[in-house]
């Protein structure tokens, strides 16, 4: 048995493992995780059978994701061993993750506590653009980073600097000449994932989402904290219906961020 940090050359092995669990392959997302995070693997006889990803945001906070084990090796304690190894690498960080019902007992045993719930809303968006937002420009990047540091309360710059390359469209709302909200859409091929959407009020969030999603024929997925009651109701009224839910869990301290302002995550693997 070998546990270690994987290299980008092993991306295909991660995709294969995801497919074995009937997850979408999402090569683009795996590539971003290798670039922005730390991808760890457990190998048996040289074959990758389990993964966990740690993405650090500054010196105090990180997100755990992509906890996968080959079904042929399920229920052998491999995911727990790898998680314990990754927790050692995290070295005292406050950590969060989103947990399915199957994964939640493991995370509880490892010291994670439930602090919220995220529901994935999926459907074809049926609505008109608000006209309130505008397309982001290169000059907006630093104001976006500043707003996110204030409201996320940790530094996601390693990800947000990739927004113009990976999110199309990327839009902002200005108030009094300053960026007051920003949001993007991630195209996975099969659907559009809305996020991140960061704003000071739900009205701006809904206006921004309407401009991001109007006119697309692809299914849309919005991973919304259930405490975002106004945005959740708005999504349902526009054809994006609630589906499966996961628990938002944290270990090692309080979850950072002004949560009402963090309408959707970058994606659930990255916080």
C-alpha cells in the first residue's frame, strides 16, 4: 500500500476512478484540482484505488473533496486511511467539505461537524435577463479578488485568477462605481454549473444569475445553501428544481465566510 501526492501525469487514473463510481469524468475539473490543489492517492500494487483532494486557501483554511474509492475495494477502510493521511498534511487547517449520506459517518468519525446543507437545483432555466450586470473585463479582476477576500474571508486567488479562462460568461454588477457582485458559469459539457456567485444581497444574486443563464438550452445546476431561501425559491420558479442534498461539514474551527453573500460555490469540490 502506498499513499502519496499524485502528479498531473496521473490525471487519467483519477478520471478512470471517477468513472468506476459512476461520477462524471470532468477532466477539466481534475486538471484544475491538480493546478490549484493537492491531489492525494492510495495505490495498491501500483494501481490507484482511492483519492482525496486538499485545496488550501491561505494559511488557515482548506477544502476537502473528491473522496473516491474503487468499488472493488469498498468497505476496506481505504478512504479512512487516505483521509487520515491528508488530514496530517493539512496540519491544523480549518477544513470543510460537502458530504453525501454515505460519506457522512466517516467524516463524523474524523471530527467533522455538520453546519449546513447544500441542495443541487437542476433544470433548464426559464427566465429573461435582468440587464443589471455587465460582462467582466480584465480591469475587474483585482476588484473581484478584493470583494471575494472580504466576503469569503480567505484567499481564493489561485482559483479566481482563472475565472476569465474557465468561466464563460463571467459578469459583474457595479454599484457606485465599484464591483458589488460577480458570478460565472462553468460548462461541464453536459450542463452549466452556476458559480461562484458572490454578492452582498440576494436581489443582486438573482439579477446576476438571470443574466448568466438566460437563453441557454443546456440544463443548469445551482448548488445552493438551503439558508438561501429567496434564491432557492427564485430558482424553482424559473425551472431549476431542487434535487439531491449534501451536508456542509467543518473540522478544526468555525467555517469562514459571510455565508449569505456566498450564494454558490466555485464548485462543490472547491468551496
